[in-house]
C-alpha cells in the first residue's frame, strides 16, 4: 500500500491510500485506512503520488546505433525521470522497424534489458505496404512516416501517392499513422542552414512547412476516415485548422514536446547545437500559442521525442549538427516548471504526459491511478528544485539543452507494477516488459 496526502486520480487530487496486489491497483482508499495484516505500507508523506508517465515518442536507436543510445541506458533514464512506459520509434536503429524480421531483432535486443515497459512503433516507408498488416498483427502500436528526408537514408520518406496508399492500408485494419509533418517543397525553397547562428537554422524550417503538411494530412484523413497523429507540433499557426478539423469529426490527434514548451529561439546561444531539433524550437510568442493549444485541448499529449546522438555529432554548425534533443529523464520537471509558472495544475501535466499518451496507443491499463490499472507510479516533490547536471543523466550520451537549468519537481521514486524501480534517481535492476498492442509478451 502507498499512502500520500496528495494522490492524483481521475477524480482529482486527494489524500489517499492506494492498495496494490499482483502488480495492479486494487483500491483507492481513504488516507488513514488501516493497513491489513501482512501488507507493507510506503508512507510518502506530502510528496505527490501520480501515475507513471507514458512516453510514446522515444528514439532508442538500438540495435545499429547503440553508441547513440540503447535499451539499457534509455530505460534507466526513463525510470529515473518517472516514466514507466515508453514506445520506441522505428528509425535510427539498424535495421529500422519496417518488417517482421526487423521487429523480431529489436525485441530480441530489448528483452531482459529494459527497466520500464517498452512497446514499438512500426515504420511506413516506400515499398513496405505488404508488411504493414503483419506488423500490426504482431503488436506494433502504429506506423510512423516522414514527408521529407528523415535524416537517415535507411528510413526514406513517403511521396504523396505512397502516403495515401499506406494510409489506406492502415485504415483498412484499423491502425494509426503517426507523421513527421513538414512539407519538403517549402523546406527545399527555404534558405539552407549554415554556420553557428540559430536564426539561420530557424529560417530553414519555417512554420509554413508544418502548416502545409498538416493541412494535407487533414484532407487525407477526412477523405479516408483515417486515424492520423501529428508528431512534435512546433507551429502554433497550425492550431486553428487542427481545432476546426476536429470539430468536423476528423480523427486527428496532436502531440508537442517539452522543449517546445520550455525553450525559446531567442535564448539559443550561437553554436549551441544541443538545441537543434526538427521541427525547431521557435519564438516565445509561438510557445505561448502552444500552451494555449494545450489549455484548449487542441494538443493532446506532451512526449519527449528523445533523440540522442554522440557528442561529436553536435558540432557547432547548425547546418551540419545532428538534430535531436535528449530529455527523457527531464521531461516531467521541465514541463512542470513551465506549467506552474503559467498557472497550470499538476493534474493537467499528468493528463498530458500520462493519461492522454496511454489513450493514444490503447494502453487502457496505464496512465491513471484507479482500480484495475497497472500499479505504475511516480513520486514527485513538486516544490523542490534541482539544477541539471549532465553527469547525473542516465542516457548514454550526457548532452542536453537543459544543462545548468534550475527546474521544479524532484522525482523521489518510480514504481512499476507495484515494485520500486528507481529511488532518488538510481534505477534498480531491469524488470520491464515488452508490450504489444493490447497485450504483453
């Protein structure tokens, strides 16, 4: 049994005791409920008990680019940061997860090495339409595609015709397509990024490229009555058309990321390519629009897009550096720090970072503290602060845009199916499971 004066449940925050048996939450009881004989009590005092986070956008890069990351270090970082479930992206590993054979390889590498529960996205690339249904039946949670070069040659983008063919196939078996939405023609027409100035990189990835790509996806989703999810939204200009499409009944969901909500273009120093990601961190006014989109419910989820690399790939030239931000361990305090400053409650952060991502991928047993769900928890001291020291991060390469920042929210411990898997930032031995869509293996 876990007890706290502040337990975040779907009905709100209250003092409660949470009973656990067999890895499941069996009851949410009054705070001073008598502890049954033989039951162990973990009294958390005034620390907040919240559901373990569900991060549906993580690049583990394993196998094939394990010098960039790996299932061991990535899931240790997740556990230290209060994340109890992650879904691994299909690219940056070699082979990419575009066939059953590649999925089997990835599962074999991950098994027995994961500290949190891990599922997998499949990939939609040119020529693999015949592989989509078998991957779906094998339990991937959906399919990722790019509309422009992905950054790695082994995961090509889809042309408009290929996109429609893939989406029609995925819709036929009730699947989900998740899309890196930037228009390649507008990117090609923009001035290329070069040198150490962030303004050069920002100009190379205009908001209009996102807006045009999203408009196209809305039209295609409407035509095919398809489920489409927009990845890592950074353009606030796209929010009105997204809201209008959803009012019409278009089956569209949207995520954004901690770096878009907490970092701004104006503060990026010259040569600081640890801030480079695609689409890019934009201006403060645009960030305000994203926060309003969250408040209005137009943006559903906040997930990390943890995309690490080796330090040598973060050269000081924004045109040449690898684009990706590592934040798996820091997402909760980073978002909470910004959210509290803007008057948002911790319950809202839980909805964005645990409940909604679990709903997106159909993990009905994750993402909330209520009977029948997995006993996955994070214990947070929301008013305490810490300064980010890259040496304290568990992912393989300690490169982070958050270095030196003071954040609110210290993760005291993390629990997976009722077992403590991290204590004061130190993970235990790996006990995570591999997840399939609606079942575990």
